[in-house]
C-alpha cells in the first residue's frame, strides 16, 4: 500500500483531480486496474491517487491522461484546476 | 541548486511545461523571483522547473498557476499537454 503524501494528502486540489480521473475512467468504462496498466503505474498507487491521497508528479499525470485518452488540459479542466 | 529529477529531467512534457510557465510569466511581466515568491516556492527550484529539469508535483503546479493568475488547465493547454 503506497504511503499517502504526508504534506498534501486530501488537499482539495488533489481530491478534485482524483474525482476527475475516476469520473473519466468510469465514462470510458475502464477498470482501475486497466487504467493503471495503460498509465504504467502501480494499481494501488492509482487507487491512492483517485482518493486524493497522493501528490503525483507531472509525468504521472501525463501518463494517466494518456491512459484515459484525454489531454492533461482536459483532465485539469474536468477537475476545475 | 536543486537536484534535477534523475528520471524525468528534460522530458519533452516537462520542457514544454517549463517553456509555457516562462512564456506566461513574461507575458505578465513578472520576474522569476516574483513568480517564485507568489507561488511559495524557492527561486532556484522555479528556475529548474522553467528549464524542464524537474517533475513537479500537482500541488506545485497548482501554486505556480495561481502565481501566474491562470488555471492549471490554461497552463497545461499553453504547454499543449
């Protein structure tokens, strides 16, 4: 189980990002496991990101957006960031 | 001097983000020092981000976008991410 970001876990921006990732994932009918695979990241880390517990780096966000088939800008707009 | 991200330094996405931050900063006539101050991050770290040497976390990107007075979505779109 990945350790939550001690400094930023559950920050509103990270919660919003996680909710947006989950919503887009569901819209596309992709399981969390499949999205983690497409994004080349660990499933439990993906789960932790979706729950707003992580402060992922830009590269991870780029990979997740690619896994969802959207741009980072679209993902950020969905999260209202 | 901040240590460059060993894994991701100079990745095209990070270079594009750095270029976009610098371009928006110049458009707004803000010095790097002023943007670092507004974004609550260290000036040398800001410089390193603008040169694509860092893989900043989402929270840092949120702070920089706020410092520039744009949304993360606008910043990501500017960087074509």
